[in-house]
C-alpha cells in the first residue's frame, strides 16, 4: 500500500467521524426540543385572564411581594376636620411671688426656658419682721399647714377614683370619658397639693429662727414647669407680693376648637387632635377632653368655640405643644351617613393610567387586579369603598404591588 492510498483512507475515516458526530448532535437536539428549562415556570408569571395573575413562590419572594390585611368595616363614618389653636392653660401656669419684703441672696442664676422639678429651690430669700409680723406669720403658718393637709386628702381621693375607674373601664363598666375627666382632675389636685405643701414649708422655715433678727428661707418650685418669666434677680430688694418667677407646664395642653355653625355639630366629650405639620409625615395625634365653652367669641368667626384639654398619657406627659400652634380636630361628619368600607394599607394602592388599583391575593400564588374607589386616608391606613369586594377578599398586596402590574402588562416575549 503506497502513501497515496493511506492518505485516502485517512480522509475517509475523518469524514465518517464528522458525520457520526453531526448525527448524534441532531438526535440529541431533537430529543430535548420539547423539554422546557427546569426553572422556567418559576421565572415567568402566567396570565389567567380577567386581571388574574399566577406566579410561583420563588418569583414572589424574589420580587419581595408581601400581603396585608383588608378589614371590612360595616359602618365607616366620613370624617370632618375642624380647625383649632393651642392656648395658654391657666391651670398649668403658676406665679411664684415674694411672701414678704426682703433681699434675694446670691444663688445659682435662673435661666429662661429651663425646666424645674417640684420642690426644686428657685431662690434664697432674706427677710426681717417686726413682732406684729411674726404673730401674723404664725397664723398664716397654721392656715398653710391645714390647707396642705386638705390638699393631700383631695389628691388621695382623686387617685383612688382614677384607679377605680381604670378597673371599671377595663371590664367595660365605665365610659372612657369618665376616666379622662378623672385623670385631668387628678393632675389639678396634684398641682394644688404641691403648691400647698410648698407654702406650708415656706412659713415653717420663716418661723424656725425666732430668736434671730434676720430670717433666711428657701423658695422652692411649687410644681414642675418651665421658667417663662423672671421678675427679680439675686441681690435685689423685693416687696411683699412681687413676682419672682412665672412657671408654665407646657405638657398640659389646652386647645380651642372652632366648630362651624353650619355643620350643626354638638361638641363631643372626647375628640382626637393633631398638629398641622409636614404633609409627608404622619402627625402626632392625641385625645382631648371637653372642658367647656370658650369664654369669648370672635366677631365674624361664625363658629362655636369650645375648650379641650389633652388627656395625659400613662407616663403623665402631654405633647408639649406651645400656645399659638395651629391644630385640627377630627370628628364624624354630621352631614354624611355611614357606609360600608374596607381598610387596607396605604402602600397597597398604585395608580395605572389614572386609575387606583390594588392586587388581591386569591390564594397561593394567585392575584387579582381590581380598581378601587378611595374614600379617605388616616396615616398608613386607606379606606376604600366596599362595592365589589367579597368576604373572602381579606388579603391585599401591601408591598411591591408594582411588580405584579409589570408582570401582567409585560409584552409577551418570543421564546425562540
């Protein structure tokens, strides 16, 4: 066999090998053509028609889709917002005056806006009395001690009343309005007790050094509050009754709510009050209790004004609003009738082509797009009309609903 024959045989073997390989690849390709990728169903959503979309748990998790509760309300009442303003609360304002003539001794200086605690020393006072003034002081001391004891007894009675009403309110035996009124009365009794005790202690200190010509007493703060005004400085003379310090407890907030006369509203015993702050943030809301009608009416206002006081929280602190702050109260609108509604998370609503839409979770991986009619929004809760909702529609997509909208309206892609 010559060299030419060997070359020809080699070429024939190579051609046969290439043909066998091509045939095997064709057979393999044809056998796997009808098979889908193992993860294709988990990566694509299925459109079932009628605004219903079905996706796998893997795809829902990758999009971060989460469901929230849709709560049915049989009689939702539209709300009415009423304007108001914070006033200076006379019950939370106290003036500390000089009990007798004397000199204010050097001490730690007072600073406007500083918060002081009950019985904290404000000033050190030196006074001189005649014999007649000393006899008068003894009578005042006895009177102050008696008043302090009576104030302590009243405070204990108010505390027992609040404790009793809390137990009854927890079991449904007492109305919340009664508890709110009792809590405010307790705060007033506490201030009166602290003031009476401070006055009695002041006269007691003045009578102790009876054998001395000069008498030095410490003037404490009768209540907690901020220093709003300073009427005398250390080293100066003070006459009897002169203003030394004015204290204001801004935690006890008094608001005037101006109800429109055209609305025909009867002022409710309790209302919710919130500030008119940043529209992008949820305003702080506090419950307020009716104290009575406003003492004066502004000409041309055409509104009925009533005074409300913010009910202190369990810790005893109010919102610390300052006088002059504009607020608004939230009351049921008497001009509108209650209607069925659905409360859903505000994050569940998205807008497509000018229409508000939500996706309702029908079951595992099945979602239905539905147009809603929005009624009102309260913080993170949105109220929509109950028309078209079924009792089983208790879950809505509250997070990343936009992903479902994109999947539903995504153009069909050619698999080829």
